[in-house]
C-alpha cells in the first residue's frame, strides 16, 4: 500500500491510498526479479505526492512565491515532501526555458559560506566569521575560469 499526499479538500489534508500490485518473475535467471505497476498520471516515480498535487505545489512555490513550509502545512505533510516535489517538477520547467532569466550582469557572493566556524563546520580551517554584507561582482570582470578564494581576506 502506497500513501500519496493529495490536494487538501475544504481545508483538510487528503491522502490517496494506492494498492500497487507487485509482480515477479518465477524464472530464477530473470534479471528483473520483481516490479510494481507505475502510473505517472497518479503519481511521479519516487515521489510521495499525486501528480496533480505536485503540479499545484510547484506553481504555488515557483510562481506565487509561497514558502515550502507554508504549502507543507496546508497539505499536512513534511517539508521534504514538498521540496522534493518542487525540485522534481521544477527542473523540467527550467530545462524547457533556459532564457527565462536573461543575461547575468552581477554575481552575488555570500562570504559567510566560505568561513563557517564552530563544531559543525565543513571546512578544515577555522577563521572568524565575516559580518560584511554579500558582495556583488560584475560578471564582465570575471575570467572564464574564475577561481574564488576559499576564505575572504586570505
């Protein structure tokens, strides 16, 4: 039994219970082993949301600018469920329209990502955390193979 998040009805979260049939090959030399029915019209593969809900949440987050957490609360599901769905459906939309943004004129750099410190840091060296705002670097000044410093100021 697979449970998929669906669109809310009258303000109440809804789940679609789908009893997927599992098939298997009795031939021991068969490379497939077992498989289940796939129905993309019901739900995308490896996502725990119906197709119509997936399209709706992608529109809500991508076009209307709602937060992932807000949409997750409305549908009564986990933040990761919404985020995974928006990424899966959104990548196809991005690939279909590469000119949607226009020409890049500046690149914003947040140097706090270069100098994390503390117990959970991911960098090998520890430095002080920079408190300066992100810097905008004109794209025309960047060389094709630009290398960014691993830490601000050094």
